[in-house]
C-alpha cells in the first residue's frame, strides 16, 4: 500500500474511505442486532446493503491495484 500511495495510485483519502466504510458497516450490523421494531430492522438492513455495495466497490478497486 505504501508504494501505491507514493505513486499516487491509492491516496490517504481512499484508505480513509475504506476504513470509514468498514467501521460504519460493522456499527450498522451491531445496531441492527439490538433493534426490535421490524421497520427499524428493515431500514438498517437496507443501509447495510448499501454500505456493503460501497465497500465491495472499494475492495475491488483496492485488490485490482494490488495484483
């Protein structure tokens, strides 16, 4: 990753977005576990799906740069 950063291919902003999205997704999953109201569970599930799609896109980009 250091080489990619030094070459300007993967920035600190990219790494921050990866870390932030990962943490956000983990927190959403923990929150959903504590919800009781079905509509809140559904909303949390939608947010989890959206965050997972975003994280997957970041991971694809990250892995493609590493190979």
